[in-house]
C-alpha cells in the first residue's frame, strides 16, 4: 500500500542531525528524509498506534460474523464462566 508523501521543512538540532545521520548510514538510506521515516516506523507505535489495514479489518469482521452465526446471542452463566477459569 503506497502512502502519500508530504513535503516538510524541518529545523534539526545538532544531536538530532547526528542521530539521523547514523540511522541513514546504518540502514543504507539515500537521505535524511528516509532516515526520519525509518526512525518513525521503528518507534512511532510506542506513541501512536497504526491503523488496521483493510484486509485485517475484513478478517476480524468475518471471524465475528462466523462466531455470531454459530453461537448467536447465547450467553454463558456465571457458573459456566467460573468453570472455564477454574474458580
């Protein structure tokens, strides 16, 4: 899935510039834009969760639909639930 590229002008302090330079060299990237993208791909999910792909969403919906078709609105009693968790 190709993502839209957005152009941005950024001001970097010397430390950030060094880090991006190392990321660029380590992963054999052609420029610091690719280094920024790589760094965010590696650590971005710690801050912002990626959205689920359309394929994954369809898979989850199919599992839910199959489960509902098989079991309907059937509910488990408290006793059955306790037995399931060995209480």
